[in-house]
């Protein structure tokens, strides 16, 4: 065995010789010596034969696969068109040609005699991204003629080949959906407008473009020639949320010339697409997922003022806004252009408490421009809406009698002092307040602006024991501002009331009246100390005494002392804090018909 042997050993270049075996009767030592001699003899024979054997003739191509991709969706067949890189060398390693040096792949049909025979054979069966070392004998290369000064006659050629692309003239668009959304209510059709993200690669995986890197969808019409033909076909039938791989031959991509920069000529293209949005210019709004309450006595019309909550998202589910996050309803007139056209339409015909999903195409929403960062241009919008309440500026208080006693002869009127219980809530049932929680009635004077106007209306012409259901629009309730922490702005109020007690009031304009004829010595009766002037204390004591004796009445529901102070001020014309007989008489003379005394 020699470490200096440099020639190639081949089992086909020598014939093995039989070993000379020692006689069986020899000793063990002799056996070992014999074996060693036989081994050395064989080594010498093998070395001599190998070093003096002629080269092996190469009858056919030899292929050594140096890299095989894990997946091979397609192998080259005769008639396919391929794009590949190569380095051509002689057996001694000397390079004679390279596609890398030219900066472009070698593009050719396979099996159509456009290549040397050996390469035609070697490419068949290769996969994209496969790399092979191909050895081609001269009879399958350039033969005895060679090729000019580059390749000598009878030259064996070595090619390091990397396959980048393969397609066939008969190929069409291939689609592979790898994610399907659970719900697909609509698929892309010709003339639809779509918004999608994509990664574009060559067949070997080389990225040439991506909408993701631009952080902006690609927005276009489908099937009307705005896209390359392969993409026009590949997008048809997609659902929003679907992900698919679209593979197309160059005839349906950028053809023989490529795009001039990133896409070479005759390149197959692969697009990894996710569809985000879909609509048609003929679309109107769609209303789905309606949940209508059992009781719906009224539906909204144009001109109504609506309070509603909403979650807003794009068609792919991307959230962009919510009234819930602001903890405040969105309040607006409908049918009058205060909101986007699609919402204006979608809020017509709703009931209080109704929930619905309103899908709005961009031409009825924010159009091609969108709103900037939240809503992209040409985006379909989806609103999940919950109607809290609505009213019309022309509405009055709606009074519904729910219970009435058999005897109901005395009815409330302006000026009466009433005591009543109530439960108050919003239209959606949200409780606001209740007198039952406090264990006492709410007491007011009707017509004295002590409650909201709608409550005044609801308490009029009512008898003790009667129960009513009131619906009060905000302009007769707490208006646009509401009550901080209790009643939202522009909220419709609902009251269930029960009249517990009432006290008849005084005629309009009076705070005190006599129940019998007025004494002709009124001033003298007031002037207890007979100093010819009536002091405030004398005036107050006298009026309270008349009330206690049943001779006079103060207006119910007010502070009696404030009423008496006001009466005294009216008589004290010069404002000196006391009433003289001249003032008293003068007052009586000037306003006898309306004199409270």
C-alpha cells in the first residue's frame, strides 16, 4: 500500500488475482506470515494495475446532485422552458464559460435541440433550486470539432448547474389556497374592486416586490385589464381573509422582457396573496345580523336624532374605532348628511334596542382617500351598531295611562302642589333614579319650573292614585348636555310615575289669598305696638296667624317665610324696612284687583 499513488483506482481497470493460501498443516506463525505476504503481494499488483491502466471512456453523462430542495412541485420535462445558471469547466477545473459572468440566466427550451445533447438530457428531471454537477462526454457535447478556440476537440465538459425556473407554453395560472376563512359571503368577480397584500417572488424564491414593505395594500379592479393577466385570473373566486399562492408563466406575467428592473424576461411569477377587501361600484349598503326587540312601536325616519353605540372595522376585521372605548354614544341626526351616506341610510328604519351590522362600500363611506391612518382609501367599512334611543325635534311628551282609580274627579293643574313616586330610566332600560330608593315622594309645584318640562306635561290633569308611563324627548328633558354622571346628553327619558298626594294651588299670579272678606282695619291689626308702622316681624306674625286660623292661604309647596318676605317687600315701597299706613293704602289703592292682601 503506497501513499504516493496519485492515479485514479478503478475496479474496471484490473483483474483481481487469487490469494496463495498456506498449507493447513503449517504452524500458526507460518499462517500469519503467509497472510502478510499475500496481502503485500496483492497491494503491489493493485497499485501496478491502477497506475498503468488507460482512462475510462465516458459513454454517457454523469450527474452528481450537490443540492436537492426539500420540496419539488415540478420536475423538468421535454418541451419545458427553463432558466438556469451554470459554470462550465474542463476536467482539470479550468473555466471556459459562466452565465454568472454575463449577469443573466441561460433561457432555453429543453429537448428541442437548442442545447448540446448532454445538457438536454441532464436538465430533464431537475427541480427548481436543484444544483447538479453534470459531466458530458464529447460525443454528447461538441465532439471532434470542438467549439472554436474555446472548447478543444474530444473535450469532456463539466457543468455546475442551478435551475431557477421551469414552465411550459401550455401552462395557465395555478392557484393554491392555504387558508380559507370560516365564513365567505362573497367571492371576487370580474369588475370587482379589491384591496390585497402580496409578496411577489420568482419561482426560486427571489423576492422582487411586496406591498407589506410599503405598508399599503394594492388596490385595483379585477378582470378589466388593470393587472397582469395572471393576477387578473388568480384573484377571481377569492374570499376576504383568504390566502393563496398564485403561480403564473411569463406569458401571463411580464413576458419575454420582464419589467426592466427586478423581474427578468421569461420569468415565472409567484404571488402570496391575502385578500383584505372586496366591493363593486354598483354595491349599496348591506344590513345583516339584525336583532330586533320584540316590542318596536316606532322606527327611525329621516330627521330623527339617534343615539347609538358602534364598533367599526374593515372588511378583514381590522378594528378602527368604537364608541364603547370612549364610553359615549354617537349622537346625530339621520338622513340629513351629518354622517357618511352609508350610515345615514343604514340608520333609517331602526328600533330602539335593535342591533345590526351595516356594511358600507367606500363610495358611500370615505371614498378613495380614506381618513388617513385609520381608514385606508377605497375601504369597505363594517359597523356593528346598537341603537340606544332616538327622537324627533317635533316630538312631545308621550303619556300613557297605565292605571287609574275608579274615582278620579279632581285633576292636577298648574299651581297645584303634588307628591309622586317615579322610576326613571333611559330608553334602553338603563336605570337613572327612583324615589322608592329613598323611601319618600318627590314634591313639586306644577308650573313653577321645578322639574323638566316633559315631567310638567306628564303630571298635568292627573288624579291621586293614577299611574302613568312617560317618554320625554331630550328637548323637554335635560337637553344636549344631560346631567353629568347620570343622564347622557340628548337622551330620551322614560318615567313610570304614580301620583300619591296633591294640594290645590292658588290662582295664577297669587302667593297668598284670603279665604274670607278682608278686615277693613287690616293695617291697625298688623300694627300691634300702634307706632303707625308695620315692622317685618309684625307683618310675618299676622300673616302666619291668618293662615293658622284658616282665614288665608299661602301658595303650597314654597317656603312660607320667603313668600311673606316677598309680600312685605312689595308693600315697603320706599324700601326703608317698614310699611307706613300711607304705603299700605297706596299699594291697595293702586292694585286693588291684584292685591295679595
